C-alpha cells in the first residue's frame, strides 16, 4: 500500500493541566504522562489529534469509522455527484481524516492492532501509532492490542497469540 499518514497534535499539555487542576488539583509532569495515559482518567480526553490518511482502501476506512466515541470522521465520498468514482469498490483508495482524543486512539488501537483485524487495518493502525510516537511518545506506548492491555485474549475466536481470558 502506498498510504500517507500524518498525525498532528492539536492541543498541548496546558489544556490537560487545566483539566487536572479542576479534577485532582494538580498538574501532571511530563515524566508521568505515560502513567496518566495508562490510567485513562478523563483529562486525557483534552489531548486532541488530527490523523490524516491518504490513499487507504475503502474497507479499512469502514473499519475505522466503526469507532464513534471521542472521534469525528471525515471521509472522501464515492458518490458520483460529489466527484466520486462510479466504479468504486471496497478496495478503492480514499482519503480519511480523523479528529480524535487520546482516549479514542487508545481504544481504537486495542481493536485494530489485534491480529484478528485485517492485515491492512493492522498495518494502518500500526503506522498511526508510530506517527503518534513522533508527537506524543507517552501516548503511543499505551496504544496496544486488546490482549496485551488485558493480559489475555477476549476475542470469541482467538488467534492464539495469548491465551483466552
């Protein structure tokens, strides 16, 4: 795949610190950010990102739009009256923008890094995680497949990488 993925951090830590000052009456040090992301406390939802994906297969975009909480999707239309491809199918390449918070990235990674996800979706999610690492390494370290997060598989039909819980 010749996809292009860009991740931009929209907010800085000052908004998270402001939220923390209201909820726990303190700020979070930069060295404690990974632990804070791992705890998944509500202020992490102040950390916002834009994920631009160019030339991804339509079916991968469809997998991503299933995630609805903490994320807004903007997907290229294949409607002919909007300049779309009349012969579009599930493999047609499209552009997809997600504006989402840190919690949504963590949650999305759990399902889309799982080996039960399609290889193409896994590859795109792994690329997103690598791009997140460039702008927020502490967050990227928390973007794990479900089995690693939970310490065992929760899928109905396990891939066998980890024992079922």
